[in-house]
C-alpha cells in the first residue's frame, strides 16, 4: 500500500512537470506563418547584412542590446531592414518570439 501511494505521488509530480514543460514550449512557439512570409525573406540567407537565422555568432552581439531594443529595431526599421520587418500585423510578443527563434542555434 505504502509503495502504491509513493508511486502515485511520483506519477502525479511527473505529470505536473510534463504539463508545465508543455505549456512553456507552446507559449514560446514562434508564428511560423509570419516568419516565413516576412523575416525569412532576408534572415534565412542573410540578405543585405541581416544576421542569418540560427547563426548564434551573428546574433550574440545583437542579443546584448536586450530584447526590448531588438523589438524596437524591427518596429522602427534598421538600415536595410524596413520598419515592421515586413510583418505589419506582428505583436511585440510575436516579434520577441521570432527573434528568440532566429537567434537560437539549430
Ligand atoms: C527586407 C529584409 C528584412 C526583413 C524582411 C527582416 N529583416 Fe531583420 N534585419 C535585416 C537587416 C539587413 C538587418 C541588419 C541591420 C543592420 O544592423 O544594419 C536586420 C537586423 C535585425 C535584427 C537586429 C536588430 C538590432 O538592433 O541589431 C533583428 C532583431 C531583426 N532583424 C529581426 C527581424 C524580424 C523579427 C523580422 C520579421 C518580422 C525581420 N527582421 C525581417 C533585414 C530584414
């Protein structure tokens, strides 16, 4: 009986842990439709000096500016990057998820 109780508690803990991980990974999922029709156009191939997606070395100095500054760069445009990065309907949250996605190595 004691074993069953302990086992049940372990199972419940594992279930909660897995549920949390799932929620975290889902909320950080970038909007790939928006990525593919906007950011990808320049950032997949590093057009006009754009930091190439998943090139961690290219992104490291950018990330040092902080996420708020990076989101502002996209919204206002930066040199060859047009304002909004061609994603007029992206929210700040979506920008930050897209930037996180682009900056992480593959
Ligand atoms: C028309 C091409 C183009 C598109 C589309 C584009 N970018 Fe860029 N992006 C660039 C270029 C070029 C740079 C480098 C600008 C520089 O530092 O001179 C850049 C730089 C950035 C930076 C670094 C900004 C900084 O302050 O260092 C971020 C973040 C970024 N892009 C995010 C995005 C996101 C998110 C999208 C899609 C919503 C996007 N870009 C779409 C061309 C583009």
